[in-house]
């Protein structure tokens, strides 16, 4: 170690000393000041040890520019108050916060899936603000069940005999398998052994539940005879899983819902359809290709159908199971029901979401509204955003509207690509990656996508009411980088 580095290290201040020296931080929580000071001292120590300019966290701009000599060893070990304040701001920023979704992926799993409608949020707030009748029967003055609040409305909308809600669809599948098939066989087509996000695989869920997987058919072709040959005295369930996040095309064959349910009835074996992203609305109303709705699956005779609440349904995260009353009753009384049950906020949000379907107002749900937005409207909004950003950013930034394809997302309709419009932002000295990084670190962050080295802001997933704020955010993030 060089003598001057050793001497500079001796001048690093103690944390308490540095905290006392700071001014103008009235009202800032002490823990944030102490942690910011400690982190800055550590960063400065690493800078001195490496004899290089300290980059600091990616979210912070260097306070000292040009790498100019800083004078004496004491000066080199001096904390910069501006950097400490930046660190404090970073520490006080919530880890979970709102972002602009400009990716064009409507049900974006990484960005929280379905945004909730204003009426749904209002109902959640009303329930959350105080006490509620979560498990209390007002007319009978006795303890009630949280599972009854949404069940009647779900049955009304789907045509099912009964329904139960858990905290997500993976939990719904797990509960069914553990309740009805532990230690017994579940017959599934090899072409439907799906893997969803985060490497969660249907075979692994089945193993964890205690059920025994019985694969039939091949990846691309499964026939009724394959199921027939697998049914025996150990068979507990015939399971159909929707290939929600991929498609099998070409030389293919699969057993249709009506065929599978008829087979189950013939052999006295219950049938289940894991729809994944359940749709209650006719996809044609959204301009999307046909997919089996929950109502159609129930009408086909499945004993149980499971689907998500926060995908195409457009509500909060939940797993919904509908079907025959006898089977739903077994699920509701299973010991796993307690750890998998939904909380009051989920139920409040789900109930308010379902009421919109009941009242014919489902297109108030942001997910459905975004999917149903006509291409012409998106083009008009893209042109307006181009004008606004061009005015704010100025030369040499290049902003232009371009036609693109959006995605439904959330493992729903993987082959669908609704026509959309985006605004492409370019700069002669800035790559798309650099622009994307600046927007991602904006406040609030703007999450965009890159195609062919172009930064794109897809209008389909941007709320028209927030377009003015988006313009200000993009301008603030990029305006000083010309």
C-alpha cells in the first residue's frame, strides 16, 4: 500500500462524526442518514484502496468529475454531502413502486400483471380502512366463512355449482392434487406438462402434492386411446392443462374437452381443466383469437376448472376453482385450505372485479380495456406522444411513431400479437441500451422494449390519462443527455 493511501485512510471520518457534520437534513429519518454515511465511507475506502475514482451505486451520479487530483490526503478522505444526500434519497425510495409499462405486454408478470380499475381500488380501500364482515354472518349474528363472499357470484358468471378461492392458480392446482390425488395417479398428456415463469413445472407441483404423474401420448400428439389405456384402479384424476405460454403446431392431435369429460364419466374418474389464464369474456370482444372460456369449460362437463384472477380476468392475484359441489366441498375442508386461503383485500378486489362482469361493465378493467383499444386510437396517441417528446427533447433526438405488435402476456394466447403503435426514440450518439437504462432509472421508472436497436414505447400498455406525466418523465430522464 502506498504511503499516501495509508495516510488518506487514516483521515476517513467515523460514522457518528460524519453524521453530526451534516446539515439541512431535518426531518430525515436518522437510520437513513447513518446508513447513507456508512455506505459513502465504505465506497470512499474502496476508492482509496483501488486508487481509482469510485463509481458508487449505479443509481448515483459521480459527484467528482474528471478524475482531477483532490489535493491532500485529508481532502481525499473527505465525504461529499451531495453524494450522501443522493444515497439518502435512494434509501428512502420504496423497493416496490409504480412504473410505466411501455413494453406492449399487457399482462406483464414482472410488472405486477393486471392493474386494477378505479372502482375495484375504491372497494379495497373501503374494506381495508376498518373492520369488515370477513368471517361474520350479519343476518345470523354468528361466525361465517370467507369462502362464501365470492362463491355465489363466481357461480352466477360461470355456470358452475360451487366455487372456492385461493391465493393463486398454482395453489389451486396444488390443492386439487393434494386433496383428490395424493398417493394416486393423475393422467396428463405429455404435450401439456407445462412450465410457467420462475421454472415452476407441473410435474414438480404434482410430486410435491403427493400425486403420481402418469404421462400419456407424445409431445405433439395425444389420442383418446392414450387416456383409455392409462386408466386403472389407481387413477384419481384426468387432468387437462392449457398450453398457456406456448403453442404446438404442425402434425398435432389432442383430446378435446368434451371427449375427456365423457371418458371421465364413463370410468367414474373426475376430470379437471387447469385453464391458467381464465377468460370470462368472449375473446372476439377484445379482437383476439378464440380461446376456451371458463363458461365453456364448465359446460363441457369438467368436474373442476381452475384459473387465475390477475390475468385475463383483470383482478387481483387469486386462484379460482369452480366445479361440482361435492368436489369443491372436499377442497374447502382440506387442511391446506387454511394456508392457501385469500386475505380480505384479495377477496374485496376479486368481488368488485366480478361485479363489473355481472353488471356488463367488464371493459372498465384496465387489462380488457387495453386489449380492446383499436389500432387507430393507438396510432393517434402515438402521434401526439411524438409531438410532445419532440418538443421537450429537441435536437438531436429523433422521435417517430412506428407500427408494432403487442402481446397479451401472462401466459395467455402466446400466438396473439394485437396490432399496436409505438414511439421510437433514437439519438445519434446514444445506443438503445443506454436510452433504455436511463428510462429504467427514471422516477417513476419507464420500462420499455428494444427491437432492432430501437427503443420503443408501446402505447397499448400506457394509460392515456398518464401520457402527460410520461412525457415529463421521459424528458427529465433524457433531456440533459443531448
